[in-house]
C-alpha cells in the first residue's frame, strides 16, 4: 500500500478524532464526576458501543484471530465468559452503581477505600490495576504499530505507528474526558463491527465458495482446529475452565469497565449492558473465527499469526476499502487505549493526589484533581509506549499472561465488599498482595509446581479467598454505622427504586 495514501488517511482519522474530542470538551465541566463519568448520563446505545469498543481492540484483530489460527476453536470459551458476566453485572453491578451514585465515587478503587474504611485497600488495588493496565494499553499501541508496518511493507515503521496512536489518543482524551471517549467509541465501535463483518464476507467468498466450502477445506487441511483441545493441546478442560472463570471475573472488575457501570444513566441502561455485552462479544468472535480460518486455508504455516488479518486484507480488498479497514483497526485499538488511560489517570488523582491536597488545604479541590487527571494522561501513555517497544513480544501474552489474571485476583475483595459485612481491610490487603505474589511466582516458574493445565491465577485466587475469609474472621471490621452506610440501600425491598 502507498505510504502517502496511508498517511493521508491517518491524518484524516486523527482530525476526526480530535474534533470529536473538541466537541466533548465544549460540554465538559471542570468537575471530576463530569470529566471522568460524563455526569453519569451514559445512555443505552453509546453504552453498548463504549463497553464493547473498550473490551475489543487489538485483541480482536490480532490476539483472537491469531489464537484461532494456531489453536483452533477453543477461544470461543471467552464468549461464554462474557455470558457469565451478564448476571454478575445485573446483580453486583447494581450495587456498585447504587453506592457510586449515592456517594459520588468515580472509580472502583475509591469505592474500595471507602467501603473498607481504609485507604490501604484502594491504594493496593490501584497499584495492581495500574501495573496490569499499562501493559494492556501498550498492547493497543503495539497493534497500531504492527498494522501500519505490515500494510505498508515497512514504509511506516513499527515505532511510528505506535507513537501516532498514542499522540492522537492523548489529544482527544485530554480535551474532553469521558464524553470524548464515548463519542469516539461510538464511531470506532461502529467501524469495528461493520468493517470486520465486511472483511470477513469478502475474505470468505474470495478464498472459497462460501462458509460451507471454507469449513470443508479447514477440515481437510487440519480437522483438529475444529475441536478442543486443538492441534497444540492448549484448550484442555482445565484451561477452558480457567479462561472462563478469569475472564468473567476480570471483565466485571476491570476499572475502565467499572467506570461504565458507574456512568449508566439509570438502572435500565445497566441491565441493557448486562444483556448486550455477550451478544456483542459473540459477534466479534464469529467474525474473527472465520477470518482466521481463511488464513488457515490460504496462508498455512504463516509465521506471524497475530498479523494474519492485515496481511490478508492487503491482498484481497481494493485499496480504498483496505484503507478504511486499516483505519478501523487503528480506531479499535484507540477505543481501548483511551478508556484505560482516562481510568488510570483518575485513579492516580483520587487515590494518590487527593489525600495530599486534603492534608494541605483541608479539602479536595475538584478543579485541581481534574487538572491532575489531564496531566497524568501523557505520562501514563508514555508508559504504555515503553511496553509496546520493550514488553512481551505478542499481544496475547500481554493480555492473557499479565492483565486479566492480575485484575482477576482483585475480584474476591470487590465481591466481599459488596456482599459480606464481615470483610475487613487487613484481610483484603493481605489477600490481594499474597495472591498476586503467588501468581507471579507460579507464572514465572519461580515456584516449581505442576498445575495440570490450570492457569496459575486460579490456585493463587483460591489462596486469596482463603486469606480473605480467614483474615476477616480474626480481624476487626469497620463500625456498624459505617457498614450500614453501604449496605442499608442494598437491603431495601426494592433498592433500585429506593
């Protein structure tokens, strides 16, 4: 593809995104609640696009497609995990939505600090989430760099593609905050669904006579791809269960998604998100599966599975449609990076800066915290770029090996806070710290233990739950009055109406 044409398209894309950021800026005030949550006015349609666009990004185009290509149909279990998220969001999400609206929380770490009546809980959870999410953001920049390098034959080098997305995301998020993120997510999410579907149809019918012919060709070439555990034996039962549990819990706990639960306009919007998330996930995974199978048939033995999609569309699509499809990939990676960086910036402002401001001035300066959130954006983006340049070599290893397991291990503390009065701060901190250390030791092989195919995050999670329960029973919980402040609204006969 012409490097000049690609740069022109990228500049047009950047101009549209920055303009949407400017529109978001015009409607945004200087309060944290407005900058970070859009004054909690998120409606159903934008909620669908911002949730799914936040979840599926570089992982959709590169990670999932590459995993289907190498290991077969096994990744479909991740769709099941989002179906499990639905009930969790419907019930536990209602609680976090209620308490966040009542007390003005803008992120999940702020809730944890207040619920356990100890800043240490939010501080520890915040550190874990930031350490987990910076690589996740870096994966998006990596996806942008890989795409542009592949489609231009190196004319746009990897580093330039990564830096381009980082700069664009920083500009429009700094401008309008949550409103800019949601508006760009609607556009980017729509591009992701439409163009991924169009590309799937064109690839399938250009490579074979249709879906039936494609699947017959895959079965003749590598029938193991159409069953579990797959040709490489990855998706055995222990791994399937591990992925389902970890993804379901981590989906609910992810702080950038928690902000979307908190931002819902009403309970009806929250219920709509719970129902639509599995549907949106299934659509993306169907598209990615058939695209990967076309790759299996047309490019067997491809040595860079995560680049199979952009490699194929260059050969099949006309240049104008290829340009749009590439922009859809860039848009999808940006739609996750923007949510992550806004969430992390608000966490830093609320958990680490606000207490200092309170001590020095005797109260929180909302305007100053909003400014701090804006200032933190480029710093955190720079951290993501470092991961893109020097981190793990594949997007899949970043997301499945670092981000999701680390966030998953916070899930027991979050659920205990929402449902168990007896849970204590000391036990919550011990649970998170010890389980994360154990996971790291198992994942890196520092503790030699045959897990029989189970993801190391699961035994670490079991240990974390035991510490949380046992520690809570022998330590002092917050006062009854403080607990009533959180639980009274849940225990009403109709908490939503109340």
